[in-house]
């Protein structure tokens, strides 16, 4: 049994197809339009926002005599007026590793604008436990003793089951292993570490960061989304420019005046 810290990996993100975008701008009559967006995700959001008003440059829409220049100014205006639907076009792909099933049970409550793929304990056998150590437990010596002892006992139960049902017997069929592994997991704690893949659009990500770094949120999910924010605030600076952080109970609280864009 070992204690682990959650880890966040950004493994994918929406990319601009340059020939396609240039072809559209030619079709529109704005072949020279450019933007100083620091990321493809923010450029895509700006493009979709400008489509709504045909505001790539003055003259394309007779009602538009001037256009807001610069991606930072454009995204800032989108956030300020709550035109958050254009932020749904850019998608980010994360993997959260060494997180507990406590965390994943909280995460899957956010369903709109996300895709989820989680490590299956029907197929992945728990022969060794790893777990997140809550601060409340860590700060109490007796609590630590109870916590460690309980996890070690439950880890031993998994090994006892594996031996009893001869799951590692040479030639054992995978269908049997799957059935046995599924049965064994019923006595595994939800605090055991797992891995989950989570894809989301920028609009949803803003909302989840706001909700899940709030001091009222569960400790582990606060820690994870503080790490997520550390990644995205630099990678997509214009989308997250309106956020400030405050340390509460040892963890960052990421907040904005423009919630639920």
C-alpha cells in the first residue's frame, strides 16, 4: 500500500485546420484577417464569435462600422457579456491519474460539455492499493494509524481472494478473471486510486474550476482543479484572464466576477 498525489495531464486540444480556415475567410471576403490569439483554442473561439456578427472586419456586415481588435480584448468582451456559447467550440483532453474514486464520483456529476472514460475495476485487478491521503487524516497520528491499517487489511483481502479463486492459475481464461475481478472490487474502498480521462470544452471548464476550487468543495477535487487551472491559465491566458486566486485551507480558490459565462 502506498500514498499517492493526484496528477493532471493535458494530452490533447482543439487545433485549427489552416487551409480550412483560410478557405472560409476567402469565401467570406476577409482573406487578410488575422488574430494574435496565443492558442488555437482561443483563435477558434474568436472565429466562431465573429461568425455570429460577421465582424471579421468593417463592411462585411453593413451594421458593423468598427471591430474589436486583438484576441485578448475580444475574449474579454465575450466573458464580460456572457456570450459563453462560443467557448464551447474548443475542447481540451485531460487524464487525471492517481485520483480516488471519491474524486471520480464527484467529477462525473458534471456531464454537460464533457466526455469521460474511466479505468474499469471489472478488468483491472487491485493487487496493490494506492490512495490519496486527506489532510485531516495526515494531521492526526491515531487517525493515520487507523487509515493505514484499514487499507492494508483491505489490500490483503484482495490477495486472499485472488489465491482462493486461483485467478493467477496458468491457463486461466480471461472471462473468468473478469468475473472474479468484478466480484473482488466490491470490498475495495472508494478511496483507492484510479485513472480517468476527461474531455471538456472551455465554457464547461471555467464553470468546473469555479465550482470545484471553491472552499466548500471536497479537498481532493479542489487540489486537482487547482492543478488544472495552473495548466490552463498559462496555455489559454485570454480565456482565463479574469480569474484571481486566494489560498483557503491550504488550497487555491479560483474565482471570477464573471461566473457561469
